[in-house]
C-alpha cells in the first residue's frame, strides 16, 4: 500500500467549506502516480516510450466530508495487474481522527499514444509486478 499525505486546500472546497466531490478523483490519481513511482516507473518515462493508461472505469463511495485544512491520507493499493490493465483501490482518511472519508476504485488500460490498447513491455511489467507481488504477500500474512 502506498500512502500520500496532503492537506485540503481552500480551492478544493465549495461554498459550504466541504471538499467538492471531484477532488477525490484527483487524489486517487495522486495515489496511482505515487504507486507507479514506488515501483520505479515515472509517468513521463511511460509517455516518452509510447504508453498511456487512461481510466476506463471509476467508482467512489463518499462516507463523510473532508473540509478545508484537514490533513488527509490517500492510500492506494493495486487490486489487479496484467500487461494490459491495472485496477487500483483507494481509501481517503482524515489523519486527525482516522475517519474513512471515501473509498474508490479505478481501472486503467494501457494504450499507445494513438489510443490503441497495447501491452506493457517486460521491463515496465516486471517493475510494477514486483511491487504488486510484494503487496500481495503482505496482505496474505
């Protein structure tokens, strides 16, 4: 599991001082990017090697509201991984009281720059798979 720690910015809230729902999807993205970085895969490197990974499905269940200046923890875990797609699960937690704010899931497919579904080369696959397998072992203990 990868954790990203953030503080809710004023711009992320609505007139009620509550985080606008769309920001949770941005936070999920931060978790995904951090996960890939932890696996030794940089986004710009993927793009320069003709790989994109658009989202094909996203879900988010809101449990309770985050508010301006809350410190949050974004947890990202890989739920499924193949050479053609990856599925992540997320939790957003308020750090102060460890209240679960939202849970979600995204599915991404790998495409080339023209949008045609493709498979990761062995090098990228091995780097991400190593972190995924390490994570799976930790869950099974």
